C-alpha cells in the first residue's frame, strides 16, 4: 500500500496536480484521481514508478527544509513583480517610451474600472485617442485579461497603428491584408485565418470582403480586446419602413462586436447630426442601452462614452491645457502674368471639365480638378502638370488606358479619399494627370498647342508672388527671433521641392513628405526640433507629426478637404503646446477656390468659438458638402465668387444650428480639471510610477538571476549608473529560452528615460519577454525552489514566528481572474496573526541553520500556525472580494434594467402585432403566415431575453479564490545563542 492521501500534491510524467479521490482496486492497488495544474482530471495507478508526492510548503517547514536565500529572494521578487499591476496600478506608465498625459490616464482608468470595458472614446482631435486605447490594451494584457487583440482602422492608418504600438508600447502587431491572409491560408488551410495570430491590425475595407468577413463571423475564440479607429465609418441607417440599412463596414463592426469582450470605438466625430446612425454605433457597444434613437440622452451615455473637448480641460493651477489659435489670412495680389496664367488655365480647365461632364468621363473630370488645385498651389506645380499633360496628349492617353488597380481605386478617390493610403492617392493622381478627353486628331493637336502655350506662360514667370509673400513673412520672424520654428504645409511634393530649392535655398530646411521611410521622418523631425528653423511638409506626411514645440503654421495652399485642414492645425494645437498657435493661410486674392476656402476657415474659427470646440468643426459643418464639386461647378458655370460664397455661408449656418443641437441634447461632454475633481488621477499616476515596483526592482531581479544562472551584464558606454553606465550588453542564461528571447542583447537599458531618447536600445521593462520568461522560471517551484527561508529579525521584533506570503484574488461569474494581490501574514508562536512583517536583518543559508530549541518548537507547530494564517487569508480575500462584489452588482443591475426595458418594449410591440394579425384573421383575411412569423419572433425574443438575463445573473457573482501560499519563512531573533 502507498501512503497517498486525498489533498496530497503529486508529480508524474508530464505534469503535477492534487489528489481529489483515492479508489481501491480489486488487485490491492489504488487508482488516484488527480486534478492537474492544467485543469484536467487524470486517473493514475498509485504503483507507477514515476509518481511521487510533492512536499507542501508546510511539510517542508515542519522538516526544516531550508532553501538558499538567493532562490527565496528570486521567488519573492518575481511574485511581487508578477502581481504588481493586477491591482489598482498602471503598468503602461512605466513600461513604454512615451510621456502619457493625466487626461489619457483618466480615460483608461475609467474604462478599466468599468464592468465590461466597452466604450466610445469621442475625444477631440489632438488628444491622443490612440494612446488611450494603447493604455487599455497594455493594462488588460498586464493583468492577464487579454491575449488576443484586434485593431481595425482605415487603410491609411494601419501602418501608423503598427508603428505606434511598436514604438510606444513595444508590441508587435501583424497587419492583415490580402497577401498576409493568402500566406496564412496556404500554411494552415483548415484553420480560421484570424486564429493564426494574436495581435492583429487590419483595415475596415479589407475586413468587409466576403471571405474575410465570413471568417471573422465564425471565430471559435473571441477577441479579448477589439478597437475600431475612425469608428464613425461604421454606419447603419433606419429606413422609412423601420428596417436597418447596414453598410458593409457596419457589418464588420457587428461581426467583431459580437465576438469580443472589451470593445473600444474611437472617433473625434461621434455624432454627425444623424440620430439613427449614432444609435446604431452605440448599439455595437451595448445593444440594450437604448430601445430607439429617440431615447438617447447624455445621462444614458455616462458609463459608455468618454468625450473631452480641448476647451474644457484645465491644469492643476486652473489654467486651460490648450492655448488659443489665432488664424489670419495673408491675401496675395497676383502679378499681371500670374493673373493671365490663372485666367487662361482656368478657362482651359473649365472647357475640358465641361466636356468631360458631357461625355460622362469621370476620370477626365478628376484630372481637371487636380489641375485646378495645383494651379493655386504654386506656379511650379501647374508647370509640372502642364508638362505631364503635353506628354499624355502626345501618347494619346485616354481613361480606358488607366491600369486596373487605378480603375478600382477611382470610386473611393471620388467619394472617400481619406480612406485611401497616401500611396494609393498619389498613384491615382499621377495616373489621372495623363488622362485626356476623347477628341478627333485636329482637336487633339489644338489642345496640344494650347497646353504648350500655357506651359510657356508658366515657365516665363520667374517669381511666384505667393512664395515671395511667404519668404518675407518667414524672414521677418527669423530676423526678430532666430530660434523660432515655422511649419509650412503644402499639398504637393512639387511645391515642396520648389519652396525648398528656390525660395528657401539659403536656409537649412527640414522636410517630411509621403515617400520618406520612418527612420528618415524621425530624423527630419528631430532636426526641426533641435537645429533647423523651417520644416516643409505635405499632407501625405502630416499624420503622426506631433510638433507642439513649434507654434507658427503657414498653409502655403489649403487642401479642398475640411478634415485635412483640421488635421494640419492639430499638428501644433495639441497637448504640450504652451503658446498661442499662430496660423497664416496664404491665398491668391480674387480666385474662387481661395476665397471659398478662406471663408470656410474664418467661419469655422467663429463657430469653434461659439460652441466651445477647438477642432473637427469644419468637417462636421461640411459633412454633406462636396467641396470639389462645389468649387468646380462654380468654375464650370463661371459663377461670381460672391454668389458661391453666399450659398456656402448659408449651408454653414444651417449646419451650425444642427451641430449646436447635437452638442446640447445628445452628447456627453466631460470636463477635465486637475485643479478640482480630477486631481485624484494624479494619485493613481504617482502610485503607479513610484509604487511597489521601480526600474531598480526589475534591474535587481535580472542581475541576481543572471549571477545565479550564468548570464552576463556589462556596460557598453560610460555613464553615472553602476556597472559602467545605463546601456548594457546582456548575455542571457541558457535556462531561459523562447521564440521572443534573444541569446544576446547588444544594447539594452532598464531606464525609461534612455529608452525614450534612443529607439534602437532594447527597453528591459516589466512586460519585456526576457523579464516575463524570467518571472515564469522563478515562480516554478520545481525549477527554482525558494519556497522556505530562515530569516533573522531585528532587535525588538516579536519572535519566534512564521511569515506566510499569500496570493489572494477573486474571479468573476465568467470564471476570469479579476484581480490578485500579495499579502504577508505573520503568525507568532503564540498564535497572534497580522499583516505587518517583522524587520529582517539576515536570511540564513541552509548550511548555517543548526539544531536549536526555538526551531524545533516552530517546526513542530508549523501546521497549527499555518491553519491560523489560512483562516486569516480567507477573511482577507473575502473582504477584498466584497468591495468588488458591491460594485459589480451595481453595474450589472444597471445593465439588467436596460436589457429588461429593451426586451419588454420589443416583446410588447410584437404582441400587439400578433393581436392585430389574429383580429384580421378572425374577420376572414388569411393571416396564417404573419401570425406564424410573429410567434417565431416572440419565441426568439423571449429566448434571447432569458439568455441575456441569465448571463447577467452569472456575471454579477464575485467568488474569492482559494488563497495560494507562495513562500514561508521561519523567523527567529538575532541572538545566536538562543536559536
């Protein structure tokens, strides 16, 4: 017979677990029912040669089996680091390479403390919604709540998201596009492609394709976190018959929302004046919150939406976080030659634009739009376009000759250019510049002669008056203050080259445009910040430019897109800007397009002031206005500028009133004030940055582990830090291995400041794979031991006793570990228990622990003292869980009320319909089909209601987990003779 008992922990080939039942067998042996650490039930014959009992920590205390102090210390440190951010701390405040602002922490804090982490983040442009979402993702991963993350964004922003998550949070996301998916499907044809990676970014337009969407709908494993950027593109409408018209993008939103736990919708324009569209957007987060768009009110959005406007954000001293903007127009009089060129080119464009409209040749029409934009950008830009035109005419280019990829992109180019990547937009515009209208040979020759004449006119103009005005403006500023910084935006690379090479040839210019790779972009931005006074940038490059160290912006030309005008200003008018942002818009006087655009900017500035908003207003007041069409129609019809401006002005006033209604009646508006009610977030930040875990803790753990297991750390540059500086070469011990761990890190740092300044240096923070692997190793008692120590207390402490360290936590009704913390319980030999640890002066190695009466006494009472500690641990975890239980019940009750109201209204409506159908049936009309349909609908609704209410009942439970004993220490006093 063996000496196994129920409750014993055993190890066997392939695992370990706890005996839950012992079954006697007819042959005299025993069958052990073992619940493994992987959560499986195994049945093992007791006579197997490789099965053996694992001594518990209490057994080892009783036998005085002491571990080495260094292993005990490693286990204790690793446990503390493992739990450091499971309870009311923010990992992302110390583990990333960026400065995170208090209002961003507050947004994440609210989301993370919510019941189900499903929120609409509607912060104004320039507040960093990406960072807020990144913090939530990082925290959920750190707390063991997330592994699978999906980010869905417009195509132009996918690479930016990937770079931001890598550079700012050290997370490597895979971008899913057609090529990636094809490769994955080839390697694993029978597996859902969305299960083959855990961290994925994709574009909403890729995800909406039939085969890709189908795979998204049929996921066996849900997303732990899903994020939709620019979520206002997920649109659904209510039809006149009350049915729902869903766009393909909205169906992507539904597929992901149904298959995700946490869900974040990010948009600077959450409500565009269409109540039904806003209702369907909010329904992705919580389908039961409102029964109908007419029920939406700000109070109902309180725990579903975060929305801060720059106007309502205040510093600790009560001053506004965001300074003012001062926008002025710099009107330029054309020279006689410029005016003639403008009039002649515009007449040419008018003629051929109208011809393209008559022939319904959209591509040729777009070509003329591009020429008109380039005409008012710069003389050099239109000159280059006319050169291209000559070439195209000579090559007989027609719309039908456009490559297939361009033909496919044109519909999106015409309606939603902001959903295209920079490369796609440039590809289309380059191709369109070569398109001609179908003409006979003599007409073609006539056009060629005309274009040649226009080109010569442009070439003969030596000085661009607008460029001369810009040069005077810049020279004056830099003469007065040589340290000033000036950002100049233009829409076209040709214009950028002209300004760089001819207008500002004597200046050292920083430049950012579409073709630059990320490394060069970073270098150019650094040069602008540190040594260069001027940066010229194109719209293709403006996303991701955070240049708040400058405060002067010149728009050399204005894009015909309200959103892009807003985005330009947002490069400087963002958090961290300490001065008034000075914006100057250069434009040629007496040109329709410039007058219209200038009016828009001026009107927007006024509306922003009236409504207390700082950005995105232009895009919202002109959401239904196609500026390209408006301006080109004015040119085509040769309408007087005043007339066009008056029409647009009237539209803006109408939209302003609608916008005001939305702001006042539908949307939440959160004030953020560090001098008042929001100052508590500063405590959270302080606790997270200077709390239980510091950079030193991580460095000490890594150094101790490397010393013990054969690794090496050496400084690779001199500096004030110990061991030769703050950047090191790490040779990793062989005991640590894994796909994400390198054998050597040539340059690594434990210091966040160094990591923020030097991208190429590996940042060894808590969430780094090396640190995580090291922690996992130290927590495995079979590999490192370290469970029992012998500690010597300082004079005056209450000894002898045993210090028990527990992991305490609780799980939600869904079975997920909500939070855990580390609690020390010290029990004296008299049986007194408390959470205050004695002060220790030494930890003794096994070789120095000899026989002593006091140790005999402690060892013999180990089980009894452990029982006292265990009872206290249960009381602690019950108290710990009770606080969470009350909050969880409150939140679930709110959701239950919403769900009950939703189903009550739906069921009542269908019961009324059924009653009407039955009445009609009794009067002789055959209503069997509608009656059957109504019954099925009612049955489905009641089933859905019962399932949802049952799920909520389960969710409100908070169950304490059994306390887990991590380490124990025999504690004696510091007088050797008495030990």
